[in-house]
C-alpha cells in the first residue's frame, strides 16, 4: 500500500527557500520514505516531491525544476533508463543520481544510465536495515552535497583555482619516450570517461592505468561498455596483465591496483587486497606510489572529477622520483570539483583543460605509434 504524500513527507520543513529541492523516484513506498527521511535530515536539502515510476517523474520534470533527482533503476511503466532517454530526447536537464543494486544486470544499466545523462550513482541497500544504516545515508548525502556544491562553485568565477606557477617539487625532465598515462577519477567519473576514452586513438603510444572509485562489478561493466564504444582497447585489469601501448587497464572495484616492473623491462598489473584507504578501494594513491619504481621515463598523470583528494599525495610523491606531466579537469566541466582542485592547489598541475579537451591533451603529450 502506498503512503499518501502527506504521510510520506511528514516532518519535512516547508517553505524554506534556502533548502535545495530534491525529487525522489522509486516504486517502493518504503524506500521512498527512507530516502526522503535521509534527505530531510540534512539542513541543506528537502525532499520536495516523490514519484512512483519514471512516467510520473517525466511529467513532473517537464514543468518543475529540482536541484537534484534521486532515481531508482527498476520501476514499472517507465524505468530509470527509459526516463533518462526521454529527458535527453526532449532536452530536459536534471542533476540525476541513480540508486542501483549490485547485480550484474543493474551494473550494466547503471553504466548506460550515466551515458544517457545521470551524473553518478549510489548502491542500493539489500534490506531495510542497511537502508536505515549510516553507510547508505552518508553515501547518498555526500554525493548530493558534493555535486550541488560544485554547481554553486562554478557559478562563482572568482573562486576558480588556477594552476600554480612553478612547484616545490624537484621536477625531472623526461629522458626518453617510454611513457605511461595514469588517470584517477571518482564521483562523476563514469560519465566523464565517456567523453575521454572513446576519443583516444587506438595507436596511443603508451598504456593507461585508470582508477575509478566504484564497487566490484560496476568496473567490469564500465570497462566492457567503454571497450565497445572506443577505438583503444579497454579492459578491467587482471592480476599479471602485461601493460601494452594502446590499452587501458581499469582497476577492479574492491581491489587496489599497482604496476610492477618485470625482469625483461616490461610491466605488469599487480592487484592487492589491502584494506580500503580512507574508504577507497581501489585507491589512486596506491597506484601512483607503485609507479615510483617503474621503468617508465615519464608518467602523464590525469585527474578528473571526483570527491576528496585521492591521487594528490601519490602524484606529489611520484614527482620526486619520476618525470611527470599533470593534467587536471577544469571546474566548469566537473560534476564534483574536488580531486582536480586539490591537485591544482598543490601546485603541480601543468595543464587545466575542459573535459572535452582531455583526450587530445593526453594524446598530445604521449603521441601515437
């Protein structure tokens, strides 16, 4: 039995124009209530409306603007993916965060959803106890907070961070053409990568290792989808993979990824099961740290949209041992201007570029075979 709207939003403070309005779309009355309650615990948000399926949400979004939309994947009449396709077709823009279970099928749909306009996702709890737990609450609110904070940030040009002139690092100069690209991203990354990886040439003169903060299963779906739409070869990294130029190796969710040098001078992927670092597994800092003892002449470090500062410490350390060239995504095109902001503030960024220029900037710096 569905709750009446007045019941479902009981306790919500009304009339607070300072709060950001969020639309919740889920066919489960219980999940709607839980998600709305979570949103309403934060003083910055209010769950203004809810919908039982994508069709109801479509009608609302045609006439009403929300700062954010929390959208379920599986729903009757019109599911989350169909809603995104319709919004894209009609040119209706919305900051949509998917809520997806950890099944392989839903992982595939979630990756397609971000290709069709969703900006990120949070994993759906397996039961009501998990749904009411602190982990799901913190993940949902942190994504909403980070995404909407970035939207406000880029409306204030005076706050934009510029790459620092010079650096405190003893930056080395590349002595050869043996290069590697090491890319890190988090919130908003799966969508951003759709605008980067497919634009890389298949004969890129370097391998790429890529760390995207995602759960196990989702990275495999993302790798398969990127491989389908790209000229360059893309795969989820496996233990022992030999790094080859013109290939992208994505760290599997739930594992840290390192690069190790072989006796013959080639390099391989090493996965480890160390504990999460600051809640992150994979963690980009671990990947960057492993490159300090690699045989590459230069590491092209790329930092895209994401919460927090993962990658910054690893790149700073790497810069003391290797020649590095650092590319950061600009604030205006980030879903969350966190990771690129932190590395820019550290003063080691060589180029700040919009998302649409990242692929050609990478190619410019490593060349083609």
